[in-house]
C-alpha cells in the first residue's frame, strides 16, 4: 500500500470513529449533568456543571486507551499497547482530591460526604462510557439518581437517632450548674453522649460542649426556644451532625 493510500485509510477510520467518540462524550456530559442537577437542586456546592465536567473529562481520558490505534503509531516494527486499567486507576485517584474539596467541616460536623461520593461515582460512569461500556454505565446512572433522590425520602422515614453538637456559654459568675443543665436537656428528651467543660478566664466565660441525641429532631427547636429565654445564656449553638 502506498503512503497516500495508507494515509487515506487512516483518515477514513478516524472519520468513522469520530461519530462514536462524539456519542460517548455527549452521553457522558448528559449523564453527568443529570446527576449534577440533583445535587444543584438540593443546594450542594458541587452541582450541575461540576458533575457534567467530571463525567466528560473521565470519558475523554478513557478515549485515549479505547482509540489508542488512532494516535499511537508503532515504529520499527514495535507495537505500543496502553493499559486502560492503569488509566482508570489514575483517574479515580485524582478524582479523590476533587471529592475531598466538596467535604466541609463545620465545627464538629462534617458535611458534603454524599456530594463527594456522587462525584466519585460520576467519574466511574464516565470511565465506563469512555470505553463504550454503555449498559452498565446507564444502569449505574439510574441507580445513582435513584439513590440520591428516592433514598433521601426513605432515609427520612427510617427510625434513627438525631445527633447534634451542643455548645452553650455563660458568664463565669452566672454559669448554670451541671445538674441543672442535664435536667434541662433531659426534659427536652435529649440524652448526653459526652460532656466537656471550658473556662475562659480572660473573657469571663464558662462553656459546656456536648453531643446530644434524641429520637425526634423537633426537640432541638424546643430546646433552642428554652435556651433563648434564659438571660444568663451568652451564646449557644445546636449543630446537627450528618451530611
């Protein structure tokens, strides 16, 4: 075969593959956008555009291995072979850093774990689409959307304990006795998991810090209302744990 015919053959192969490449990239963008829309709808920091770009980028990187014959040319009778599993491993490791950025610490509470997990699964779906493994990619996308949306409804109806980090500050000379504080918390149907004390002699503050739990999250509102009526309370915070 002459060099010209060889070049024409490669050009034809690329043109025929371009349609499939475009389909894979568009599919990755669409599925990532669907998962991201669910996150944006719930006000999460990593949402529509983030998930769409994650899925698109991982699919694009996997195309390097799926279509290596279009850009890797052997020389001197030597054939080059890329390992797609190593590419996928590197992608998922890198995505871990992006997912970590979605996790936020607010005091003793940690939020964003579900969003980080959704970024990770979106990257995995992009990998599947990039190599043309459509069936498991679509099934995984549907299961992901089902988990993020409907599972939240199920989770709300599941019997569970409500945990919160409770902080309350008094003036040093007007600090509520521990027994009285425990009784107040108990009257609002909370139990105390642990209790810490802190004295700030420089500013004249005495603080209680604890983790409280109850079977009904509405008890937190009632406890808040009771604390708000106490003139001796300088500051308080009830911060629910969870995603």
